[in-house]
C-alpha cells in the first residue's frame, strides 16, 4: 500500500510526458495561427490602403492637370473670341469710315442706303464685343463706337456740303483759253460763273463764323451764287441752301479743309487707341493696325 502511494506521488511530481507536451503544443498553436492570419490580413489591408491612396493621389493629380489644361484651353478660347469680336467691330468701323469719306462723290439717291448698310453693320458688331470684352478694353471700344455714331449722324450733311465745296472749287477760274476774261486767278477773273463759284465757296467755308443775323442776310446771296456758278443741279443747290439755313453746330467739322478733316481725324484717333488696347489685352491678336 505504501509502495502504491509512493508510485502515485512519484507520477504526480514527475515532469510532463510526451502526450502532455503534444497537447500543450496543440493548444498554443491555435493562438499563433490566429496571430499569423490576423497579421497577414492586416498587411494585406495596409497594402490595399496604400494602393488605394496612391491611386487617389494619381487620380487627383490627373484631375488637377485636366483642370489646369481646361482653364488654359478655356482662357485661350475666350481670348480668341474677344480677338475675333474686336476684329469684326474694327472691320465694320473701317468700312463705315471709308463710306463716309466716299459719300460726297456718291449720287445723292445712293448715299442713305449705302450709309445705312455700313452703319448698321458697325452697330451689330459692337454688342458682341461689349458682352465679352475685358474691362481694360471697353473704354477704347466705347470711344470708337461713339465716333462711329457721330459719323453716322453727320455723314449725309457732310456729303452735301463737301460735294458742294468740291464742285465750287473745280470752277475757280480754271484759266481756260476758251473762256473770255479768265486769267486763271480767282481774284482777277472776270467770268461771272467763276466769280459766283468763288463767292459761294467763301460763304460756305465761313458760314459757321457768322452770327444768325448775318446768315439770314446772306442766305439769298448764297443761293444766287450757287445757281450762277452752274456747278450743280437745282436739287443740289436746294440741299446746300437748306443745310446752310439749318447750320448744324458741327459745321466746321463738316467743312474741314484741304489739309485737315477734323471729323475723320477724331474717328481715326479713336481707332488707333482701340487697336492699341486690343494688342495690350491680347498680345497675340491678329487685329489689323493698318490705317483706314
């Protein structure tokens, strides 16, 4: 009995046998496998997160490049539109200026339709530019538009007056051997038609400097000299006298001179300023800078 008890105590106090060690190893191997699986999963998730982040960065960079390119393309497109609108307005304005210059030599019945055509074209071209023009371009565009409107308003009166003056100048004592008492000098010429042309020309060029009473007194003389000059038709004489009776405030601009033409000078000055403003706003502009 004592021997059995000793064997039992000896078994209890002895180290673990192989079966016990195997069981323990099996129990410990379960947490280790779980840790390994968890760590592998975590590593995979981190790799996936890194890939997603890299993809997002790449996508964001691509979007930013696209946005920058889009803004650049949009700016280029907008500047092209401005340049095109400016060129259209300039061409229409140039055509109007040329028409106003040519009107005195155009038949009276053709003047208004011709003027209307080009004035209308300039009027239609301006709003398209005004709508998209940058702030630094608008003042010069408005100034040119203002001069175009002034040309439109005064063009027909200018044509009547300058046509009359040109006709009178052509009959200033031409010095023809076929005309008796015509030495070729208006001051010494004794031909009545030539004298009438010279007097009528002087009256018209100085008409704005006369006060209203003097103009009233001289209007019959003006009509007489225009008729006696035989330089224009009865309708032209009537137009010229009617214009003189009305005597617009812009008369000196309508008359101009042999060297200067104030009305056209102002328009051309506004044109030059506009072209300079377009070139400043759009350096690559193809808007023409050649004179009208």
